[in-house]
């Protein structure tokens, strides 16, 4: 066994029902005296409660998915004008993302209180969008110093969004199995992440107000992001990055739809990943386990339901081919990506392809 694994330094606090006291303790530990609280307008009341015990000088709610450059500039200017020395973010990946771009240029520490399963809080990846172009980068300054997971805050996340977001976390685990820098530590974390998410998501759907399922989801989401941050972006994330950034598709739903197609494509060429994923699901095969879960939670099925236009498939194929990881377990050709996108657009079974030119259905991998 020969590998190098970098563990990122964060304090991780699981504190169900105790976000306010835990946030206060973390802010004090980091010496924050002038706190900026970032939360989307819909999360204002929750954010006020969570930050009731810290010295707030600015509450900020201009949160936009994929962080447009102008949004970032305004938030940075507001932080500077108020002499902010610590940011508390309360919200999903979009909220954490805004806190990160402030930290990117200022080094101001972040205490993140996640309310979805996006996992951005556990990565040092930042993202900014200029026009239709999304740029991402890795920088140690954007990694939140402390994470406060309070499952009671996620009970308000609607079931459909919980499902999409949970499958986004699952995608981090699956892609981590074969991503460019994957190692045995990432794979172990990803396997435990899949176990937690596969148990948690049906529990959330069955009882959205219950804390137990929500807790498992946050635990799985955290593990998934730690694995992903270390392993890097595999084929799945490269595809979703192009789709989300170029066609402005909703992040979590795009991941939820695309995942089974990438898994069905890669799994036959990645036997160790196949074994670990199937085992974590307790299923005969990785795809079977994923599909069983997707069926149980009524997962999003087709990209056409989420704003992707069929006419954009060929352009997307070209853009995706430019970013395919060279060491993907299976070589990726244009016809593979086209077939995958078309199937994901339509929402057809990931294990078959509809070969219209010959009027028959056959296994997805042509010889
Ligand atoms: P989001 O943060 O945009 O949230 C989706 C919606 O849910 C929003 O309307 C939000 O206000 C609402 N919401 C959030 N928490 C809620 C709650 N508890 N109750 C009710 N409503 C709630 O979506 P997301 O999927 O969490 O994050 C997506 C963004 O995060 C994308 O821009 C993506 O690129 C980024 N992301 C980054 C990383 C990274 O490592 N940098 C990782 C994952 C996602």
C-alpha cells in the first residue's frame, strides 16, 4: 500500500438542538468579535436564532447559487466596510460558497452551519461564476475552521430538496471511489458515507420532521465531502460541473439525475469501486443498490425536468470531453457521453440504451 493522504484541519461539532451555544463557543475559540452572518432571506429567522449569542455587526442575505462575481464583490465590500473578523454561514452550499469567496481574498475565518447535504463546508474548493462560466479553485483559506451540524435545522428542508441534496452527497461518495487522487482512506470514508446516506434518506422521506434520519444524512454528507475533497473530481463531477455551470441547471437535482448513468458506465471497469459501493448498499451490484434507493425516495429522474434542453446535448458533449479525467477507469469517447446525456435527459434505464438508428434496445456498452 503506497499513497499520500492529506487530512484537512477542521473542528467538527455534531450538536443536535444546540447550534446557538455551539456557534458561540466556536466563535469565541476563534476570537471573533465582529461577526458577519450570511444566510439566505428564507433562512433569516433560523440564522438569527443560531447566532443570537455572538457579536454580530452585519447580517447579509444576498445569496445566489454558483456565486456570481458581482455578488461576491458586494459581499466582500460589505465585510470590509463593517471590519468583519469572522463569518458565520447558515445555509446550504450557496451560502457556504459566498462565505468562502469572502475568505478567499481576506483570509477571514468561517464557522459554517450547514442546512443541506451539499457538503461544501468540508472542502477547500471555492466557486465563482462570471457570465455563463463557472470557475472553481482550491485554497486552504476557504476551508471553514469550524463546522456546527445541528440536525434540527435541516427539518425544514423540503423532502424533494432533501432527496436531491442527499443524492448529491451520495455522488461525492461514488465519484470519490475512482477520482484522480483517490486513496484507501477516501474509499473507506466514502463507503461509510454511502451506508449512512442509504439508511438516512429513506428515514427522512418517511419522517421529514424526525431528527434521527436527518442526523445520519448530515454525518453521511460530511464524510462524503471529506472523501471528495481529498479524492478530487471524477467523471461524474466533471459532467455535472459543465451542465450546472453552462446551462444553469439546479446543482443537487443535476447530480441526482446523472449519478446512475455514470455509475453504470464506470462500474464494469472499476471492480474495487463496484465491490465497495455494492457492499455499502447491501446489494448484489452497485447500480442495483443505487437504483433501489432512488426508487424508495422517488429521486429526480430526467434532466429535461430540470431545465436541460435536448438541443444542447451536442455542445455539452464537446465541453465535457475537454474535462474528462484522463485516468477515468474506462476510456470516454464522444458517443459514450452523448449516449449518457441523452439517457439522463430522457430518464431512461441507466443499464440500457435505446438505439434508435437500429430500432432496438441493447446493453449500454457497444463492443
Ligand atoms: P442551496 O444552498 O442553493 O439551497 C437550495 C435551496 O434550499 C435554497 O433555496 C435555500 O435557501 C434552501 N434551503 C437551504 N437549507 C434549507 C433548510 N434547512 N430549510 C429550508 N430551505 C433550505 O443548494 P445546495 O444544493 O445546498 O448548494 C448548491 C451550491 O453549493 C452550488 O453552487 C454548488 O456548486 C455548491 N457546492 C459547492 C461545493 C464545494 O465543495 N465547493 C460542494 C457542494 C456544493
